[in-house]
C-alpha cells in the first residue's frame, strides 16, 4: 500500500485563513487524524467543517493528544496515546 501523510494546519481559528492547498489536500484525503477523540470538541475539525462540510464523509481517526506550545503538556503525550 502506497500513500502520503500530510500535516495540515488550519490556521488560528478563522476558517477564511485556510489555504487553498490545505482545502485541496483535505478533500483528497481518505483518512483524517484529529487531535481530539470527540470531534465536536476538536477545534481543528470544526474549522474544517465550516469550509468543507463534506468532511463528514471522510473517515476520521480521532486520537487524543495535546496540541500546545507548553512542553510539559506535550510531554504527557505518551507513545501509547499516539
């Protein structure tokens, strides 16, 4: 099986700040990995959903991990979590 993994940032919270390239990659994706198990609480997913409503049709793999600049909080992400 061949494929690519892309890390896509969705900006600082304004859906209008998403790049055209990010939108294209998400639309072409077979699977999205999200940083929250509950997609209703996943800020990134909710931003994407405003721009690409059909994102709900893409398979997701929600994994709980900390998205922060705080090194102590990031250190709490153990290999088992990821």
